[in-house]
C-alpha cells in the first residue's frame, strides 16, 4: 500500500484537483476539515465542486474572531457547504468561569486546553462519522513538521489523509481565489496554536 501511495504522491501530488478526484474514488465516507482560516475557501471550493455533499467538519473551539464567524457563514452559503460543527463539551463561558482566561502556550495547562477545545472534538468526529477519506488544507509552508508530510498518507487506523494543497504557496492560493472570485479573511486566531508556525498537535496525532 505504501508503494502505491508513493506513486500517487509522485503523479498527483502537484495536481490538487486530480488528487481530489482520485481520493473521492477511494472511499465512501469522505470528510473535509476546516477552521475557516485565511485561504480556506480554496480547499472548500475544490472539494465541494467535485462532490457537493462532502461533510465539512469544523471544530469550533469558541475563540474565533467575529470576522471568522461571519466568513464561515458567508462561505457556507456561497458554496452550499454541508457543514457539521463539533463543539467542546464545555462552553467557553463555562470553562472561563471555572478556570479563568485561556492559558498561554507556556502555561502547563495549555496542553489540556488544546485537548479539550480541539483534539477531543476531532476525535469525537472521527468516532461518530467514521470517515475513510480526510481532506485537509495543511501546507508545507505552515510548519517544519508539515514540510515533512506527503500529499497522501494513511494513518495507523487506515484513514486516508489527503492534503491536496500541501505543495502550494500563498501566491498559488491567492491566484486561485482571484480566478474563482472567492472571499478570504485574515482576521483569524487559533488559541491552540497562538503562533503561526506552531503545531496544535492534531496533525501530529492523526
């Protein structure tokens, strides 16, 4: 299997739309995750125009900017996305009333915070939806860890993980947005990463 994925990575790794077409033929329960960060319209447009009913899974940690929530609503309506939102088991208000404001990345409580607001909701989504194909917008430019990843890989549990845009630059993404007249939003904040080049752990665990 790893040999066949090597061939797919070689032949389709730099052709996102062809890679998406191939991946959609590999399973019957695909999902596409999103956080509605900048340039997310690219992956959502690419996937949804090939198959409109693909569930778009959003782990909404509750700390998004107002602009991100407005952007999410606008993009769902524009693309007709099949959005499924997973929330932490506690609301932000509940958590902060008991434990105070969001812990910083140097706070020893930050790992538990990340587990609660992002990792547990994603693990719950995997259990409940049982996908066999997972589309993600991660890119090699994002972090040193992602630069070591391949466009297509298979997780230990058999889930086919597909990153069609892995080798794209910000300029490539911008051109795609312009070509398809898609919106973008830069007012974005991820409380589990805080720093742009820092991993939250989701893509390292899955």
